[in-house]
C-alpha cells in the first residue's frame, strides 16, 4: 500500500516481512530517492520529470543479483506543504519503479520539519520500519544517500551508510560521512566489495581444526572490535587461545569464543614502546610453543605490522600463520591478506578470519558482543536503570571530552530531568569529581572494565569520545552519543552497528593526523559542541523524551 492522504504517520509499501533474509554482512540496502536514485527536482509531483542518475538501473540490478533486498526511504514534505497530492506521489514513485525496477519496500515521510515526527530523516524511524518490512534489523542494513540527514538517520538506527554527494551536499556533511562514494555505481561497488571481503572463501576450514592461536594486542577497545573475527575463528576451531597485551586483558576475558588468554606485552605494538629484551622474546617464543597451536591468526590495526610476531611464531613451530600485511612477508605468512583503507575495524578482523578459512557463521550477527554472564552487578551508587553515562576521559588526550564541556553537559542534562552517571579510570578521579559536581553521580575510579560494562549495560545511552567504553556500549547494544575527534576515521573506528549520533567538527585541522596530543590549541573539534546538541542527540536516540 502507499501512503494515504491523512499523513498522520509514516507508512510502508511493499513486501510482507515473511521468509528468511539473505545471509552475509548485509541483508538489505536502503536508498534515498531524490538526489540518490533520481535527479533532485524539488517537490516533484510530475512523473515526467523523473530522471534516474547515471548507471542507477544497472547498479540496482547488481544488488538484486546479490540477493539483497531493496527499499526506498524518502522525506516528502511536499505533501504536508500542499505542493502535490498523495496521488501525484504514487505516480512519481511508480515511474521510479518503471525505470529502475521494483523495490521491496517504500518508506515515505510526508511531514514537514516543524511536525517533529519520528520518521523524517535524520530521525531513524523509516530505517527501522524498512528493516522490519524486509524481515531484518537496522544493523544488517546499509543506507545510501546524498546528504547528512541520510547518514544521521542510518547511524541513529545502527545501520551502515554510504554517502554519494551532489553539488548541493554541504562540505561539513561530506566530512562527517562514514564512507563517501563518487556516484551510485561506486557506492554499490563499496557495498558488494565489503560483503565479498567477509564472505566464506572456497578454502573455508572445516569445523574442529584443532587449536588456533588468535592475536590482538593493544588496548581494550582494540580487543573488543576484534571480537567478531575471533568468534568466526572459534566457530571452526576446537580451541581458541588469545594472545593479548596487559591493556587488553580485561576485555579479552569478556569475549565469547575464547578458551584461554595468554597475556604478554609486544614492544613493537605498545606505545610508548619499551626496549626489546632478548630474554623476554625467548620467553614469549617458549610460551607460544607451549600452546601447541595448529595455526595462528594475527589480528592488527591498519597501522601495525604482524611480521615481528610472525617470526616468533615460526620459531615456536606454528605451521600456518595468517595476517594482514602490506609489506612483503617472505616465508613468515601462509595467508597474506590485504584490506582496502577505511573498512570498519570489526569487518577488517572478519575479513582476515574469512581469508584464513574461518567465515562467521550465517546465524551469528557481525556486531560486537560480550560474555554478559561474566559481568558483576553494577555499583549500587549508579541507581536504577535508565540513566545516561558520561565518560569524559580517554587514555589518548585528543579523544577526551574537554572538562568544561563535560561539566556543562551534566548541568544541562540534569536540568532536562536526566540522571547522569560519570565514569572514569583510577587516574581520572579528579576529572570525574569535577564533572560530577555539576549534578551527576561520580563513579570515577570505582569500576574495572567488567564493572564499567555492567554500569553501561543498564544505561539509556552513553556519551563518550572515541575510546574503549564506546565499544563496550556497542557490544551491549546501548546507544552512543559519540564526541568523536577526527584524528582517526569515524567510519573505521566509530561505534559499530549500534544506534549512534556523532557530534564534533569532522573537518577540524586535526583530521586524520592520528595525533595523540591535540595539535590545535583549545581542542576545537569538540570544544565547540553545545550541551543542547547532546540533549537533542539523546532525544533522537529515544532517551529523555
């Protein structure tokens, strides 16, 4: 059915949500109409003015051939404004399908911005509705659109997104997009390439292939985003042993699929880098040999090399080693995998696992997960569930929330009737005390990682920078207001497959510098965020009315 003239709410048109969705990274592709599928004619009620963008039909047919379901999600405020009728809209959409082929569902918001409905993008209502109509969830959808409202609606629903800018797209919207494509065919190429990257290869390993040593050093957040790849290995191995560093140990203990954890710092990974001690390296080699691994899968971030550890693994007698490496590995790797720039870190890990012969099972969602049975009770001081957690600190200076902003946020959120719980590590007690003094509950230094996860699990949302707790929230399905400093790409390191609103200046001078100390005085990428924007973000996520 199509949207009727009453315009009281957004309604869908298309398939009955019956039948199993396709397997793979995505189940469905959602597409904006005007500016993405067809040329943007403002308030168009004339089917004769419908002009597909170049290559649209062929691109959509490739998605259909891949088994993906397609839906259109489009704001059409011209109905509310009286610029065209519901009958006109049906004729225009029928012309779109005549030229581009059938869509499995249509989601149409007929409201004006002043109506403050739940369906008009950037609100996530149409994304959720389309996912339901297609028999899947928003986290298994990718939305292709041409403006920031499209990207924001996808993020607020927990969906992936690809922007195809037009001359009318603002530079700030392009800078904030998680992924940018040159045109619609290029966006489709991106979607299909990412699906192939994590798909089962012809050399997929049979279940029960013995002991596999998986490696992910670095901090807790790095270990958490590797979780989907580790689960993929665990699905095809008899035993999984995880080698991690001291900073990632607490996260390693919470990952599903891990049978044993070996903790050891790796001097070529840790920062600041300690000196390489030959005795330590000999001891590590002996410890690796004691695992008696049948193979190893070495997960790294995009800027790290797996080759030093691969050499030790060879010395330890590990017969098969897989890793991502741009550098020539010689005989150190049996599977040398490569990944395009910008792929989200969880998918990067999944792609390596698949290349090693361990694809994620079809019944396992690619998102982050924790062993919630290992979480302790939340501290009583946190209070009843439904509060907002604010985590202002970070181990990396550039990613922390400015203390003045955090203090003002507590005051504004409290005035709006929200309870705020402020969290931080043992070395952040002074910071959290200062911030919580504005009206929040101070839990600074009173929670380990598992207790912090328990606190976040009971929250309505988490307000946080680009740091480990953001990935804890993603693993627990808790919405995130991401105060994301652009020193690293948001599309690669942002909260994965969880409802998110990104705030901050994505085009700030520190963009893509990977700086750990703020290179611009005053931390302008985050300090200009107004607390009222945080409150609006929470409301977009369904928190606080």
